[in-house]
């Protein structure tokens, strides 16, 4: 199994906080200062750093093609950069952990075309889910929902899906998430006659 890492750069206080709740993680943590990045092994890693270090990180050859999550103030001016995500502080530490976990789920499947989910095969590149009875084309959002629920074995509430799959927008209403999941479940039922693929209870949605 590939071990994924979060590289915290010049974030020692945050590292100490995260270390205390590390049981919530899908990842390993490493803590670096800027000058140590040049010779660091960053295989299967995501970088987490304050936005003030942006220029140094983007010019560092060892970080090319790596996903970077920047931490910045809500009123801080910035231009969005490709292959980056942003967390605005002050923030809830568990929201940060969920965002990191979500990015690692995507990275985990990045080089993996086919994955097995229950009695289905999901081709992430073509967005086709199939089993012995047929094939079904999915949207990109539907694939994201399936991957997220499959990697989180406990039920996920709508607000978590808003935040992690939709990247949360204050304009996004709860029924938008519920409508997407309703349509996805209906497609699965209509094609495969399976009404147990995505389940729900009072705690949220899940794949069992």
C-alpha cells in the first residue's frame, strides 16, 4: 500500500496541533523548513504552507507538479494558481484535516484507472462504472461522490459533502447535494437494479 505524506513547511505550531489528533488522518506528516525541501523525498506528497512562501515553493524544482495547499487570511489578496488549494484562517482544524484527506483520496486514485467498489468496477478515466449486468456512464461529480464515500467508511453528512466534494460555496444549498445523490442512486437502480449501493441513515450517506 502506498503511503501518502503531508509536508508541512514552516508550520511548526500547526504540526504540533495536528500531531495530537493524528488518528483522524489518512496520511503521514513531515515537518520541514524551507531550505530542507531541496533534498527532501517528496514522493506521494502534498505540500501545506503559508501563502507568504508561495514564490519560493513555486520556483523549487523539487516541488514541481506537487499539489500545494496554501494557508492565508480571509482578506488576503491572491490569484489562484493551478494545482493549488486554499484554506482561509482562522479555520476549524478538523475542516483542514478533511480537506487534506480529500486531496489524498484524489491523489491515491490519480494513477489508478480501475478500482473495485463492492461488486462494481469503476474506470476513473472514462467515468464508467460496470458489473456483469452492464455499464453506466457517470459525471465527474458522481465519480467524486463515489470515491469520497468509498474512502470514508462511516456515514458522511451533507455539510461534509458540501465542503469536501463541492469545495463548499456559501451559495450552495443543501438540496443541491441531496439532488445529486438522488440522481446518482436512481441511475444505479435503473441500470443495475441495485438500491443498496449508496445508503443513508440519520448520520448521513455511505457505501457499505
